[in-house]
C-alpha cells in the first residue's frame, strides 16, 4: 500500500481527486466506485472544481459502495441522497449512470444481487474511492467480514449504529442493516483510493497498514491489492511507523 500524507484533509482530498481524475482520463473504463461519509467530501469538492474547469465526467458511471436497508431514497440521510447531492449533480454525471444499491426495495437481498451483477458485468470499477470506519470497516463490511464476501445485506455493529445516531435525532430509528459491496467486490477495482482524516481514524489506519491481514480490520485486506493508496491528514497518520515522504 502507498501512503500520502498532506498537511490538511482538504489537501489530501484534493490530491486524491487529481489521482481519480487521472485514472479516468483516457475514458477506456469509465466506472467509478464512490463512497459516502465526511472523509471523501474534500475529494468530491476538488473533482467538482476540476469539472468546472473543463474535466468531462459525463460518460462516467458511479457505483455506490452501500446503502441503508429500509431508508427511502428521498430521505436526506440515505446514501441515494448523498450520492445525488455531493457527487452526481456537482460532477455533472448522467442520472442514468448513477447506481446505488436499492436498500429500500421490498427484497434488499435481491437488490444486493443486482448491484453485484452490475459491477461484475462491467468487470469491476476503474477506481474505488473508500473511507474507513473507526472500527476498520470499508463500505459496511464490519469486522468479521470475509475477504471473499460479495455484495450482501449486513447487520451493522453496535459501534456503527452508535456513530450514526447523530444523524437520526428526529425519532426515526437508526438503520440496523445495510446493503454493502463485499470485500471481494471492492478488491475487484483496478485501483483503490482511501481517504481518512482526524485522530478518530488513526488506530484503524495503523491497523489497516501495519497490522495483520485479518477480518478484525477489514481495511487490512487492502494490503492484498496491487494498487491501493491511502490519502491522509497528519492526525489520521499519527500512529503510523516512519513514512518515506512523498514529494508534494
Ligand atoms: C459509513 C460508510 C463508510 C464510511 C464510514 C466513515 O460507515 N458506510 O463507507 O467510510 O461511514 O464515515 P466518515 O467518513 O463520515 O467518517
């Protein structure tokens, strides 16, 4: 795994965005895997700036990592909403090219199968953007997830439910399940770009990079991928062993 540390989360995200843009530039495999959460927001902001300056992503298909089970797509806490407002609209994507697991479908297991089939049909994405949970999860692959797992319905851990509680202060129950791309699905991307910032991610980042490859830290599976890069701010990198500096 390669590690790039920049002085701020904004700069780390901007650098990650330039890499993503470069990987999509020749248009030969216009499939981008997108993550939700706060961590990739600076990345999307920089991509939007590049689009405003002429980068054309209109042929790109966006494939989301995950979605809550049972939350309607119109709910502002749904990942459908996040992908539309933070990614599809600012990046000028064709709405017909935006694919988010249908977590609110009557049969979420069938929705998971459709998402997996769509990703397989294109041979995996060119580049997958990832965040990381404080417990080392990627997408919603919680600790215990197998390296061979594919897109499926998962139960969220108590930690994750507690972390999400802050978004559900109006009495709506916090979702307890999600549809997530599996670990094998994520690893089928040609390139992986993970962004993390803040000291709350430092332990998970350290375990992902320096720990054993183990289901206890699903992000550690990135060690098995031929091209995974972590873009970090100094706080997220604070528990890492000495790094070889990468020039700005
Ligand atoms: C959720 C998402 C993950 C994301 C994680 C961290 O659990 N399913 O894909 O990486 O949150 O979110 P944040 O970047 O807001 O810390």
